[in-house]
C-alpha cells in the first residue's frame, strides 16, 4: 500500500482540498488505479500526473520500498553514465542561432540543470568561461569525467557545480553573467524564482535561452504513437503517474511557461511539431534509421522508467520491454530488421534582460 511518510503530508493534502484519496494497492506486482475525489464532486479513476503533483513533496513507501520521485536523478542508483550515452545531443545550428541572437560580450555562460554536461560542453566554442550547474551530484559525475578528456586549456575554462537554478545568486554576483541557458531542464524548476535569479545575475541586456525536445514521433506509424502515449502518459498502470511536476510544460512545448516581460524583452520562440509544422527550425532532431535498440536505450534513460522499475519491476518485468513488445505485435516490427523514421518535437526560447536602472 502507498502511504505518506512526510510529517506534513496530511496538512499538504488538506490544503489542496482533497476529501478522499484511495491510493494504489499492489496485486501480484500490478497497481490498481487510485480513485480520488476533489471537492466539487468530480471523481477521477486515474492515477495520473495530478497525483504525482500531490505526493512529490512526500517520501512514499510502496511494498516496503522507499522512493522519492522528485530526487530520482540524485539517487546513487540512477545510472547517469547510461543517461549521458543515450540522450539526444543538440545540433550546432541551435547554438549558432542562440549566439546570433546574443548581443554584446561572450565571456561567461551558465548552463542550469546541466545534468551530465550534454548541453554544456558545446558552449566552450562560443564563451570564454562556462559553468554547468545541477542540483544532483550523481548527474555531474559523468560531466566531470568528460571534462578530464578535454585539452588542458579547455579544461580550465569549464566548471561543474552543485547548484539549483533557483539559487544562482549564491554563486554569482549581480550583473556578472553574459548568458544563462537551460537544455531540457526549465520545465522542472520554479519558474518565478528562476527568472528572478537569472535576471539578477545577468548583465544588462544579457541573454536567457532555453530549449526542449519533446516526444519522439514515429513518422510512418500512427498506431505506434498511440501505443507510446499509453505507456508514457495515459495508462495509470505505466509511467504516467511517475513523472515529476513540470512534464506537462514539456508536452506543451514550453508555451505555458511565461517569461516575465517586466524583466526580459525581445522574447523569441521557435517551435517545431513533427507532422504539423510546415518549416523546420534551427533546432531539428531526426533519425532515419532508428532501431528498437536505440529506442530501448532512450526509454531506459528516463527518470520515470527508473522509478517504475524500482516499484514494479523485476527480472522478467521491464516497462521498456513491455512497450516494445506491444509495438512489435501491433506494428509488425522486427528487433533487427525494422529501421524507423523518427522526429522529435522541439522548441527554443530566447530573451534579453531589461536593465534594472
């Protein structure tokens, strides 16, 4: 049975006006979806992302296993080296577009939520000094390993530090940074606090830029996209309930994240939606010979995959294999023979700091 262990959990739930919450129980390792009721009388038989939003501040015990969804990337058991090897990288055209937008000197860059440094190292081509920041020491371990492979002159120009996006001013002086970027990370942070901090440390007219890749879209298999949605979001028995708050921002291409126009100006956005957008942007991510092995490794790099396996998984129970097995059955895919055309939805945003005086 799922139970709340945080001291303030009950108060937290009361403040959210929940009148009934029946949590999932385990039957032979399979979850029974929760039935919970919000004031106003509407029952929802789904353990979807709303439930994750409620329990994230709490540490939960499930079948005597303790986990905290919010800290998945910080867990020592999370394989950050595997993440580093199996996440998409970012094209040079994206960095070129951001650098073209950027105005003024290019001395110091900050990459928030940098994780394993996938987005951080390319900044060395454009800025004299680069700082990669992440709240998770686990995620920074591969970044520091990669740093050791750099030439000595480049190694001295990059540093990785444990720091949350909401606490930039604990490390950097006011008006001291030329650009603050975030790759696949802004949806996880407290936006009000982050934008305040970014505005504080950026020099006048300095740049803020962040970007996302959203979901892989199978261009030639509409049914595959429906199966993907079921396992990743829609069916409460699978990974949907285990995403941290913020995943919905990502699904909406970041359009619901408001860049405060009292702090920033000349706000630009560029969005590409596979099968819908007429034109590509500077941030375009495509594979023409994507294999099931590639897809499997990508799935296994996710925090929700890691958490699902901790709760429900076992030697013969792997959520990535369950998804791929259904794709093979319904779409007639072969492990070795199928080569897929896949595009990711992408978005990137840029803005300049308004001077405070």
